[in-house]
């Protein structure tokens, strides 16, 4: 009986891994965006890009210590993936500072 349950669990896990993972990753693009904080409210950050325009950033997966001290106008680099419609970024990290300073001669 235990072998049957173990076999079903193994097959279920394998099926989820093979089918579930590609569906989640499909349509998402890894990005690193350089800009300034326009505002933070709850689990959302509005990023003003250095090249112009703005991006809605979901920060639910970012540790609080990475963004709790940020204020309006602070330079940041947001690392994450885009939504399927490319209108939002799901951040995995928010790093204080700017990459553009590092690239200047």
C-alpha cells in the first residue's frame, strides 16, 4: 500500500514539474530596470525609468529590508520578470543605487 501511494506521489510530482513549470515561465522575460522610485504603496512600487516612462512593479516577492527605507526619488535597480502583457514587472529584488553611474567613464 505504501509503495502505491509513493508511486502516485512521484508520478504527480513529475507531471507537475514537467507541465506546470513551462506554463509559468512562458511569456515572461527577465529584466533589470534602472530608474527612480515615484511612489510605494503596500506591495506596489511605481518606477520612473531613466530612459523615460514608468513601470508598475509588484514587490510581493521582495524582502521588506530591500525597500522599506526607500523614498520618492531614490535611484534603484529592479530585477524580476515581466507579466505576460508586459505591463507590469514581478520583482525578485530591489537594489538601491543606479547602474548608470557604474557605466559612466
